[in-house]
């Protein structure tokens, strides 16, 4: 049987595996009873080979939370490893939590909280009558190297100060305002296409794209592949959640009648306000617009710039009236411009675009 490693808590076992270079994705875990005791068996593929480690499963129910250990020092991880890991966690974060996008909020809070816990674990190696961690407490090569490089890091007062500093910064991260991701329409050729996650609004060259950004933030922060990984989500899930947020608060609409010489007035449904243009993604909203127009079939929808959506009967678009309006508004929109196209929408879904003759 493999060597059975002492384990105070489940979180300590996972940290030990992290330090050993075991990737969390694909890491498996099972419990087995052997000789009257329960063992926790972990397996993972590391460098192309399957590795297995066996821990004695802790009996205490509280050992299954996020605590690394109880009152006794670890027999798996030494104080040098704990302090070095805490420093790596802190160094993995931007210096100022207010200068980054909100995807860092949870990561910053959890990493710095764990860093503080790691330093607390190092403090458990300091005997009551001592003012520092004794040399014999370092039982790994890494831990001894860290202690030899800077012995002062393991003085009781310094460890306590560092742990409290990590907790203070963790509180700063957790105090950042909540922000939610919403869809944002962006124009063809938008400079953010190089780094942001986007999807075309429809599969045609020259179509606008959908990006996703946090709101509220002082500056619009867009979602990138790195952010998706940090959030642990997918584009499909993120898109669904973002659309649901704007669908819960649709903008008000009004019908505007525009005089046309020798013809009946042009009836246009106008929606304006924050995320009005993005309602072109909201099938329920577009179906309501079709009802307002009294349209039994497809309608025409334009989103010339962010903050406005226009819709008319399809015949009024093919005649060129809505096309002309969309082009004029788009030309004047500058930085908030989306597209001069007019889309054909049937039952709330874009199925094409209106082509001028």
C-alpha cells in the first residue's frame, strides 16, 4: 500500500497537492476503508503520468471546511513552504484592487485570505516560549532554503504583522463594489476585437459584434479569454447570464410618427436608454415591439448607436425610409456608433438584413 500521509483537513490535502504541482482540473478523489480507518485517495495526471497519493481522512466534520488545520502544526507542509506560498499568492495579484476589472474581486479576496491562513499556519510552529520558528521545524528542502535566505521572516512578531497585512488587503478587495456583466454592441473594426471575447451579431462580413463588459465601472472593462478563465465560466454561460440581466429591465418604448409627403406617416417604435441597442438580442422584447407595430410578420430593426433601437414595418425599411434614418443617425454617432444596417427580425430573431436597391 502507498505511504499514508497525515492530513488535518481536506483543504490542507489540496494545498499539499497544489504545492506538489498537481493540476486541479482532472484531480480525482475517493474514500476507501482499510484496516478500520478511512483513507482519502487522490489521483491526477502530472507530466503525462498518473500519480496517486493517499491521505488519512480526517474524522472531524469541521475538517471539511476551508480551514487548513487546527491548533497543531502541519506534518505535511513546513513553515517555510507556508510563508513562500503566501508570498506567491500576494504577488499574483495587481497592486491596487481599484485599478483592475471586477473579475479580480473574488480572486483577490480568496488568494489574500488564503495567504493570511498560510502565515497563521507558520505561526503554529513557534513554541510558546520562543519568539521565532525553531530551525528543526523546517523539514523540507524548500522550507529550509526559504528560512536560510531570510531568517527574519520567521520571527513571531513579523509573521503576525504579515498575516494581518494580508487580511487588511483582503478586506479591501472584498469591499470593491459588485459589478455585473452585460452585453455591449460594438462596431465592425472596433479596436477591442484584438483582446475582448466577441461574437458577430450575425454571420456576415461587416456585421457588428457582441462584447461583454462590467457595469457599473468607471471605465467600461471588457471580458477577455483571461477573464473567462479567472471567472471559471464559458462564453455561452456568460452570454446567457448577461442577456438575462438586460432583459429584466427593458427600456421604455414609444411610437413616433414621421410625416412623409404624399404618403401615410412612417410609424417607428423608438427605445432609448442604457442598453436599448442591446435589446436587439432580446427575443421577447422584439416580439413586443412587433406587437406595438401591429405586424403579423417580420419587422425591421436598426441599432445605429448605443443607447437607441428603432423598429418599423418591414415594408417601410425596404422602401428606404428606416434605412435612411439609420444611416443618418449612425453617421452622427461618433464613438458610440454601432451600425448603419437595418435587420430583418422574425419572431424576435434576426434572420437577415435589408439591402438597399
